[in-house]
């Protein structure tokens, strides 16, 4: 059974790069009928950020990537937080110590750093020199007596290490280049490479799909698997997601956290679709793919090594595509939540807004200007509005429109449009002369969505009331008043 995992460090919220990793792990697990595990790698406690685990979980839920096992989902292979697994790492390190695959090292971090600095300055060797690898028990006893704490170091034997990456194929590195590796720090915390192997092993992970940044860690991890008597899982390193225009992903470079995309009202399926396609493409050439299509089609062998760049316009476009394909109900709910506390449209207005906006918005935030224009009472006292309504023919335009719309059987967009055009013909007016007074009466502005759509959203009564008020102002102008 396929078991994949997503192993974020809770150092902040998810950005598009990590999210892409989660998406591929989830898709592959779903396609294979396997399990998707979420494990938090928080051994670096100084870097852990309060609330980040919850934020990451929220972002995963929003994208619809429910874990089968994990901190918030439970499961039989927990705990799913590394800081709660310290005892497990210690036991495994003890085992390697007992088998002579590892040894205790009494060098302090300061000494190690000083040696490395010296080596760098003299272009020397920065690897650990192995000085603790052959200590006698008397020597070790002396070091302990002098108050030194021991870390645990894994012996890396010289010789070629073979490892395999699904994207890059067979790879090798010379063990000699690595030097002996710390697996347990003197304070008992594991190093990343060791913890990840112990966890993936005990959690039965079959496919490690992660960012290319971890490719260089893989040979070390492969050694640990072998020492623990296990066969390594399959490794697949995803190309790095780059910021728009290239360069590292960061907030500044135009890559906000996932929850900010939620805030902006991106369609989660659109984002899922986008993140999937960052690394592979459908053989059909189709770009707009549903969740089910993505699951059916994801293909690890179609993942290339080139680093994809975020294309914000394409991401917005895909979000819009998913709104178009979505039932109006979903957009209606989204709009209601988004407008809460700002506007309280009637149920019919909300529905009409959703119907109209479904055809034009890419993200929910695009609805803001439309709602702000259409929903509040129009301000007819601005100088622009006054100017338009005082045009000599404004009254005629408004009267014709009001008369024709009043008689409509059904308040449909098609009929509103037809009757509006007929009113213009009847009044003998066109262009701005005709449309500007109507627009201003309905919204107070001369720009905005199509006039029939505005009326459709407002509904029969509100439209009639606004046209009537506009007419009052226009008639004032006709009399040459005030
Ligand atoms: N915690 C690691 C990271 O956030 C992931 C390690 C892994 O996937 O092996 O980069």
C-alpha cells in the first residue's frame, strides 16, 4: 500500500512551494488508494512559530487535502509531531551505538565551529575529523568527568553510496565526502536527517515526495536506512517553485501564504489545479482539471526537473475557470461570507450577484468593487452625478426606461437588456446621453457592470425606487431649478 507524507516544519504558514509538495503527495496517495500522512517536523524548537501547525492544517483543509493520518487526524503511527518522538529517536540511536555503527562524540559545538572556520580559512577539510571515533573508555570517561556532553555520530564508511531519485535517476556520492554525521545532539534532540528516516521508516512511508532542496540529504538518509536494516523508500525530489520572474519564493517576491489566497477568495480547486500543473501536465493538454481528473491523471513520471515559476495571472485565470464551472450556490455562499458585516443584500440580490459575478470574477476579491458600487444607496449629490442628471435629455431617458422595465413580466437579464435597448430607441437617445443617466440613477457612477445586470442584481423594487429618485433630480434640471 502506498503511503506518502507531507512533513512541514511549523516555522510559518504554507507558501505555494510547500503546498505544491503537499498536493502531489495527496494526489498520488488518492490515486493509489493509499494513505496521506501529515507530520510536523518541529525539532528545531527555536524556529517553531506559535500557531503555525494550525495554520498549515487550515490551509490543507481549505485545499481539500485531508490527511488520513496526522497530528489533527490521529492514526496508529503517532505521535505525528517530532518533538514528541524524542524517546523513539534515542532508542534508534542507542541501537546504532550498540552495533558500532555510531559513536559518542564529545566535541562541543563551539569547538566544531572553530575547527570549521579554521579549515575554511586555510582551504582545508571542513568534514568532521573523526577524533572521537576511536576513544577508549578511559578517554571517554575523562571527557565526561570534565563536564562534556555527548552527541551521537554515525560512522560513514568510505565508498560509493548509491541512491535513486525518480526524476533524476541513479545517483552516487562518495561516502568520504560526507564525514561522520551527527544523529543525536548533545541535548538529546535528533538531527533532521536522522529523525526523518526513523519517522518515515516507522510510519511505513513508501514514497518520499519533497522539494529538491533535500536531494543532497538523501544519500545520508539512505545510509541510515541501511544501518537500521531497512530498504529506503522511493525518493522523488520536486523542482523548486520560483517566485514570479525567478528567484526564491518569498512574500516580498509576490508569493503570499496560502491563507492569504483564501482571504482573497481564490477558488481552492483552482489553486489545487494550478499547484498540480506546476510540475506535470495532463497528456490531454487540458489545463482546467477537476479534482477527480487530477487524481486520475497525476503521473510521477511526467514530473520534470525544470524549476517552474509562479505565474500570478495564470493562477487567477484558473481560479476564474473553476468559478465558471461551479454551481452558483458555492459562489453565493462565498459572497455571503465575504460581504458579512459590510453589506446585507436581500437573499434574491445575493443570488443575482452570484449569477452575474460567476461569469466575470476570477477571485472573490474581484466582487468587492461591484458590490461597493451596486449595493449602497447611490450618492446623487456628487458633482459628476449632478452633471449627468441635469443634462436636458436625462429625464426622458429615465422615464422611458422606468416605464418599460415596470411592465416586465419576468425580471430576467435578457428581458431587461431587450427593454433597455427598446427604451433607448423610443427616446431617440443613444450612447452616453442615454446610458449615463440610467447608470447614475442606479449607482451614482457612470462606470460599472452592464446596466441590465445592475438592475437584475438590485431587483424590481430597488431599481424602480432608484430610477424615481434619479428622475426627481433630472426633472429639477429640466425646470432649470436649483
Ligand atoms: N521538514 C522538512 C521541510 O520542511 C521536510 C523534510 C522532508 O520532507 O523530508 O523542508
